[in-house]
């Protein structure tokens, strides 16, 4: 039973560019959340998708957007990249009921130069 | 009020010792407190979680102690092993929201 799969694992982009990160949730999970983890910090909530809709959003600018597909997989898009966007981006899947807890992927390491 | 404060930032323990990591919160609406373990290059993995209706929860060598009046909770790792060397995060969330608020992490090193 595959866990949460994220791609790519590493990515280097230039300031001002756009990037798309992808996530396949754990089998049986229907909800996908995205977190940003800066070096040496805890993960920060970006947003959560359920039933192909953004259900809740954290304190991130509109440059961060997402999508969830009918098969529950998800994309995170970041436009107009800034140096400060360099971080590990984590996808977490869960069942709609929060209490079941997240299963995290290994993340995508984004470096903006 | 949305913060979860975690301490210490780093911890070194001898093999077989007890590792203790503490977290404090302000938001009394928080009602779910998980602990995550993260190895380098990996995503966080759920270790153990507790709700405020119990004061302690134990799973193997890992125990969460919860003090509702003090708004504090802690993770105890008994008989710490070198394989426990990782970064540990506490987190909190509340009913009606879907996000977790994470602490800043504790880097644990267990010496062989």
C-alpha cells in the first residue's frame, strides 16, 4: 500500500518563475493538505483540498494556488517565485475527518536562486 | 494565540535514558495534540496523539503527558535508542479547522 507520493523530489527555479508540485495521496484518503517547511522550522499550513475545493487556507499570498483532481491527487502552484519561497513543501493526505491524522509525503525540496 | 511553543531546540541523551520534549499553547480551543517524528530527507510521521480529556497516553516507549490547566503537553521517550535520533514536532489543532499548528521542532540525538 503506497503512502503519499510527491514529485519531483528536488527542484531548482529562478526568481520570478512559476513552479508546479504534485502529490498522490495515500490509498483510501480523500483530503490533501499542503505545508511549507523552511529550514529548521516546523511545517506551516498552506491550504487543504477536499472534494476538489479549497476547504481552508493558511496565511499565504495568492501566488500560492492549488488544485485537486477527481482521483484525489493534487497540485501546488507557486507563481512569481521569491527567494523566500525556498523550502521543503510537504503534502499530507487524510480522511475528511481530521481526527484520523495526516500521512505526510517526503516532500519536494524547492530552491529558488 | 495560534502559536505552539516547543522546547528545547536540541537535546542530547545517552542510550537508555529518558528524552523529554515540552510544548505549550495559548489557544484553549485546541483539542487534538499529535507528535510527529521526522528523519532527514523524510516527511513527518505521526508518533502518538492525545485529546485533552485524558492526562496521559502511552504507546510503547512513547508517552504523552497533558496538563490542561497549564496548557502544556510533553513527549517522553523511555529507554531512548540511537534510532530515535530525529527531529520531533508537537502540533495542535481544533475542531472546525483543518490545519495543524506545529512547534518549531526539537532535534534529538541519542548517543550510543
